[in-house]
């Protein structure tokens, strides 16, 4: 049979024609025009009955989309025709045909034959279709297309248009009857696109954040939960961590390449893997980009928080959704220091040990506390925590959670604590349970720093008692910015050291005068002697006693040997020639130590004044901020190497780098636990992890890893003539039918017992 005429097959074989057109467009232009006219007539017939499925029409759409770059003039109206069909009949179209049309438009958009704005607007509308596969295709294309459009430079015109369109889609879901309605599905997918683009650092502006914030008030629960999870999540998601786990082991690949047969494919695979690793290492070395958190980009935080609270107060959602609403409200209050007074009585009613997720509610209460909240509002909350949690009839875990919650609230609003309540809570410092004991002592340590006057005299500690003379309790509404001036002080001290560039010396001259008197100090720390202000300190409660009328009178009790030794060492106990051993030590003031302390205090005030002057007269450049960060890092490193230079000898609390701003971890409320209970999954995971690497010591029962088989198993594979002479075989031939039946039943019973 001779060769078939290829041209005769072209009208019916569209894939073959498509292949030939891509190779030689000019030679097959007539065939293409014939198929295009066929498409025009099929489209006219399709518009009469759009709900019917036509395989020929589907193949023609796919064919023209593939070869349209070869004939741009003839197919310039083809994208508009497909868009018009989808816009008009997308609800009643066949799912397969609709998917083919979308894929054809995606192909044309990738070849830049359609504008992005018109196509993406259509795709957002197509989210209303009840086709999950189609929605996934639309979602992936929208995210990738916007990412590519903003890759080289921000396409602000397209971004604003699409953001406004997304806001329209979200508002269209406000009248939705439920989560299954078409508008609700489209709004949920549009919100997912917004969030994904924000996380990819493409749409990280305030308009995107406020569009997502509007979704928090949607009547659809799924949309509300998605928006709340966005604001409660972290912005520093590392997307490359998952890709790193998928990479193969480089050492094993190099070993296989050296040992096994060397081929070009293996060499190319090795080069590709090494290039991927180099690219990831290079990306890690790039300078970190600092972005505002989403909570800082809200247009009206106070109004947004009040609307959220009104929604929470009238909400009938399930407990998990209400908990997320409370968490977001507390986070915004803590970050922006807002005042929503009705929120604290709402939380106070839920501070019960029997309340579900009460630990999270304590965390929310602490997050919503700050120094600008009136103490009269926070004080009942602390009292409720003490009455409901810190009592002897509660479990030790409940007591520890209550004490830790009071500590976190007091750290943010110290004026809400009363002296009577605090002294009552500090009595648990010697409790039998470690968690309660550490929680109470952490409360004591906190008030030693912020307000030691509220503590009992024996709980104040040495350093707090020494600083009692100069201590000034804070007043409501007073702001202290000494801590904020730390970076400015470091910059002022190191302004004349190692300038980055010779041309930048003039920009550092303003700090030279302020740093001349500070060369002796390093890192802003002041080394205070143990003898400072020691003369006005009452070293113990035994130095004075009260008489019956309440008047204080000195005791004649002789100090102990250890105390006398300490007093002699410090020069506080002086014995006269005629005095006996029972005379009390006479306190003398060390003028030299006092003068040194005053000099250091004057220098500290001068440094603070110089830093404040620098902050108000100089506009800091990005280079200055970079140097401040470097100086802070060097100071932290110096404190880790030399911990004695720090102001306190205590270990710093472990910090969680992934913790968002204003967030409190549940672990800080629960506190240390001696032995926490594990569930079944955790116990099994622990058992399996302990068995790793110990296979050779375990039992081999049930495994097929044996050196050889038994003789009985070998006999089953032998030739019959090799075992015909054996006694078992000869006796088996002589067995009766009844004996064979008994043997078979015994065999079946044995197999059942094994199972």
C-alpha cells in the first residue's frame, strides 16, 4: 500500500494540522482559515444552545489558541470572542468546555495577547462557578500573573484596579445566605488571593490590608476566620524551608557519582542540585527587608477595634471563632495602645478555671493591658484572677497560671496592683510546687524593678533597697523614654570610631563632643560599687523593733558572727576602745564612695541629655540606623561573653524570634511543669524515636530476614523423585481418606491459632 496523502487528512486531523502550522505557518494558511471559518459557524450554533457540549467546538478553541501567534492579524478578535462567551454563559456551560476556554485564555495571556486587567477581572467572576478544579486553575494563574507583572517594577495601575475589584467581590458576599452561595465562594477565593499576594510581599500596602480587614465583618464564617487567621499569623513565613527538605543529600549523590557508572544525565542532575543550593545560599545572604506588620497598616485602629468588639459582643459563632476575635482585639489594643474599656469586663466574666481555653483567655487579657489603660479598669481583672485561680483549693497548675497571668498584666500596667494583694501573692514563694514557687518569685522580681515600695521589706532585695532613695514611682499617663534612647546613646558614644567612609566624616562630627566624656564607659553600663548608699540601708529586720506604742527603738541584740564579719569588711562596724562586745556597730558614711556615686549619676544624666539633643537636632540616615543595629548587636554579644557587665546577674528569659509583636506565648502563662502528661500519639512517637538505631538488638519475630531456610522448606521445592524414597512420602500414600481429613483439619486449626 502506498503512502497516504497527508493533505487529505488535514480537515479531520486537527492535532496534525496544528503541528504542521507551527513548523511552516505560511504554507498552511489556507487550511487554518478553513478551520477558523468552521469555528465561526460553530460559535454561532453554540450561542443558540450554550448548555450543550460540543467536542468539535472544544477542539477548535484549543487549536486556534495554540496557533494564534502564527496568525496574529486573523485571530486578533478571538480572545474577545472567548471572553464574551464565558462572561455571558459561564454558569450554564459544560464544565469541561468551560475549563478548555479558561486554559485557552491562560495560554493567550502567557503569550501576551490579552491584557492582564480584563482577563483577571473575568477570572474573579469565574470564582462563582461550582467547579473546584476550575477555581484552583484560576487561583494559581491569578497569583502567578500578578507576581510576574510586579516582578521588575510595581504595576500600580493594575494593582489598584484589581484591589478595588476584590473589594467589590467581598462586599457582594455581605448579602450571601450561607457559605455555599456563589458570591460567598467567590469572595473567599478573592480573599485567599489577597492574603497570598501579601505573604509573597507583592501587595504589602495599606490598601490590601484594609481590604482584608473589611472581610472580618463578613456574614460568612469562613471568610471571617480566614481574615482573622491572617492578622493573627506571622509575616516572616519562610517559604524556602519546605523546598530545602525536598533537596537530596549532596554527599550521597557525590558518592554515587564516584562509585557508580558515570553518565551525562547524572552529571546534569548533580550540577542542577548544586546550582539550586548556591541560589538558596545566596538568597540567605541578601539584606533583610523590614516591612510594617499588617496591624500597623490599619487606617482606623480604634474604629476597627470597636467594630470588632461589637461583633464579638453580639456574636453567636462557635467558641473557637469568638476566641480568635478576642485574640485579634487584644493584639490591636496592645500594639496601638487603644482604649476599649468594655472589653475588660467581657474578659473578666470568662476568667474561671472551668472555662474552656482559659489559658488562652489569660494571654488575651495580658495582651490587652498597657500603661494607658486606667488602673481602675485593670484592677478588678487582677482581683478576679487572684480570687479564682490563686487559692489553696485550686490545683497547682491553676495557681501557677493565675500568678503568671497577674505578672504579665502587672508588667504592662503596674499601677493596677495593690500592695496588700501583692504581699499576699508573694507568700507563695516557698510553696511546695515548683511552678507556683517560680511564678511567685517572678512576681517579686518584676516589682523589684518597677515598684519595690509595694513589696515587703524582706522581699525587696539588696539592689532594690539601695535604689529606694532615688526611686520615683510612675504616674498614670507618664511616659519614660530612657529605654528608647539606648540606640541614640550608643550612636553618640561611637560616633567618632571607625567611620564607614572618609567622605562621611562630616556627618559624624556632631557626635564627637557628646562622646568625649564617655570613652571610659562601654555599652552604656555603669559599674556601681557594692558600697554605694550602703550607710542608709537597713540590712535586716532585726536592726529595729517597735515598742508597744508603735515607736521604733534600736535593739541591743548583738549581730551574728557572719553579719559582723560583713560589716567589718564594709567598714560599717567600728568598735571603740572602751566599748564591750555587745555594743552595736556605728554606721559611718563613706564620703569617697558617695562622691563617686554622685559623679556617675551626673555623667549618666549628661549622656542622656546629649542623646536627647542629638535625637531632636539631627535627622538620622539609613547608615545611622544600620550602625545603631550593629552597635546593639555588639553590645548583646559583649553581654553574653561578659555576663557580669549586665545590670543583673539573672539569666535572660528565652526569647522566641518567631513571636509576633505584642504577642504572649501560652508557655509563659503555664510556666515550668515538672512532668507534663503526654497523650497516646506523643508516647508512641517517643517510643519510636527511642528505637531508632537499635534494630539489631530487637526481636526478629515476624520478619523475613533470615540467613537461610529450614530443611522442611527446602524439601518442598525439591523434585518428587528426590524425596520419593522417604518414609513420610511412602506413609502418605498409604493414608486413608479419614486420616487425610483429620490432618487437614489440624492444619487449618493451627493456621487459625497462628493468626
